[in-house]
């Protein structure tokens, strides 16, 4: 190397991992899901799933035994996907969409991870796609395939990505890392410590602080832990909340289920979860319907602790 920059590139120094929550520390939505998912988020933050036509489709958080020696660094959690009875020609997908398709364009990129097959088996394919503004304009790079064994093992694959020449790039363009499960074969697939980096080297897993990794997750999805409001009608509350960190885009606002409000006198719960969002600033305004018996103009606060349902904010790719 003739310059400090060249030396840095050769040894893959600096911030490296393009994957968010590659250590599977954050599960804001749920620690498990068993329903059908079609390019949807349901458990571990930033990880998307397509369970195809599988009849067994369980995604869950699993814990390592304290002092686990066969995955370096003693991670706490890993992701498990259980899939079986797929009748299609393509197996289930475990994916992450990475913001900004420019990352790695025209360069080599390397993915590394630990994996095993807790039961079943078959060949798992690893691929990296580039998705541009037009849904019909994309590239698909198969990085390689492997047959996981019953023991944890580190795998890594390298590929080069095409340049952006002639492509339309916008705010919703992304890279997508895929773990493609075998079709017509049952498999319980475990994966941990996923890292994607620019260059030909598979370096050690990059540790970010807990707070930094959580903030990265919250750019795409947040749970609102507290909101205050005012009774507008006997069935409706107007309220507001603030963001914990800036979201990638205007979020889709929802509820995990009916919520309860308290006016310092009584608790009132929605008959069904309904929320409407307004506003574009950092402080957002909401309207919650389907209450009954509210006292007009009383201030209220959300009693999330009572039924564990929270406001959800999604700005995922």
C-alpha cells in the first residue's frame, strides 16, 4: 500500500457491517411468529421473510448456552427458521433489505455468517440482489450455496456487483441479502452473526454498541412506549407522540391490539384497535377510535402496561 487509504482498504478497516441486527439482539415486534409471511417483517428487527407455500413456517428467537464455544464472541441469540411441506419450486426466504443500492455497486462484497441445520437438511443458497426504482429493474447475484450440518460452522461468500450504469436509483432502492431454503425439503435452519461488507475479505464480526444498533433498527421500526391525549368525543381520543429517532420515511402507524386509556379516574379500552395518524413533523398526532363512555375534554394517557399493546411505527423498505 502506498497510502493510508489503500492500507485501510487492504485490511478492511473501519466500519464494515452493512447488515443491521446481524447479531439478532433486537426483536421489537415479537420473539416468534408462526403465520404465513410474504415479503413481510414479523420478528427479528430488519429481517424479512417469505414462507412461500410451506405448511410449517416458524421463525423464532433462540438463545445460546452461556459460554457457547463454537460461535466466537459468545453471542446471546440466534434466529431459527423451521420450514417444511413446501410444494413450490422455490423454498422459503430469509432476507434483509439494505438501504441504498449504491453500496457495493461495481465492487466486490463479502458475506459471512454462522449456520447449522438443527434438523432436516438440504442446500441453502446465498444471493445478493440489487433492486432499483422500477420493480422490473433488478439484478440477482447468486453468491454460492452450502449444506449446513448439525454443528455451527462459519461460511463466507464473495461476489462482484454490477455498476449502476443505466439504472434509475431512488430512495426506495436497496440491496437484498437472501438465504434461500431448499424446496420440497424440511429444514430447521439456524443462523447467527451475519455480516456483509465491501471487499474480498471476510473479517471478524463487527460489534456496535447496544444503543447504536438499537437506533439503527429504530430508523425502520419503532414501538411508542408513551402517548398523551385529550378526549374529543365519547368514543374518540386525540393524542400525540414523539419519535425516539428519525425514521427513514413517513411511517405506517398501527396498533398491536386494542389499547387502554386512563383519565385519572377510570380505564377505558378500545373495542377494536383503530388508529389514524396525522402530521409530518417529529411530534406526530393521532386519532384513536372505538372507545365508549369517555368524558368529553378530559386529558388521558395510554396505559400500555395494562394490556401490553403498543403503537407501531413502520418505515421499512
